[in-house]
C-alpha cells in the first residue's frame, strides 16, 4: 500500500550512493583508473565533448593511462583539455597516442586523499539522511491526512530507518575500500 514512499526513498538513496561512487572514481589513488578522465571535456570542433566519447582509454601498466583518439587530428585538443583539467598530470603526446603517468603518492598526499574520501563519504551520508527526513515527513503527512494509521506509520518509519542504515553501511564500506586502495597504492 504505502511502500511507494519507501521505494522512492530507497531509489533516491541508491542515486546518492551512485554519485558517491562516481566521485570516488575520480579521486586519484596512485594507480591508473579510467574513471579519472570521466569529467574531462575536450573542445572538439567547437563543442565540449567528453574525452571518453572521442578516444579509447586503456591501462597498459598499473600507473599508465593510454589515450588513443578515434580522430588523430584531435590529439592536440585532447592534450590541451588534459592540461586544463585539475588532474595534476602532464600528458605525453607521441603523435599517435597520449600517455598519462600517475606518479607514486607520498605519505602526506595519501593522508590528504584519505581526508577527501572521508569528506565525500560524509556528503553522501548527508544526502541519504536528507532522503530519510523527506520520507519521514511524507509518512507523517499521510498519517495526518488519515491515509495510513499511526501503527502503519511507525512500521513504515522503521522500514525507512532500515533502508537508511543499509545505505549508510554501503557508503562506509565503499569509503573504507577506497582508503585501503589509497594506502596500498
């Protein structure tokens, strides 16, 4: 009957987790990861085009990203886009492909990145808690409008809390996995 509110909350929490995962993928951990290039846009014939749509990205070695453009004439544009991005990596252009070498992380840089992961995790948890708040308010409104009974409201609130706890646990697990990746890279 009123699982609609819970389903909507679950769906929105899953979206928050997906955004968190995408943000984690863009955090450099000292190993090559194609997700680093996710947000890079190349000015291609006057239109900002995602780098991943105009080239193939491979990982020939653990610390190297190899970018092979579908159109060799776009190599310079790709190089400029990489330099303009906030990746902090210098592209090596050999006329056919671009290599991005990911440097070894220092202990200090690892700590900074781990803090960034923690910050991203906290933002994701806040988003999840906001979804929970909205769901709880919706249930209170439904009870007030006599759409559900007080007992049903309490029961549904427990279900919303369980969904929230599960989402929070998933965020913690993802953050911990990323921290391990950073410290072991």
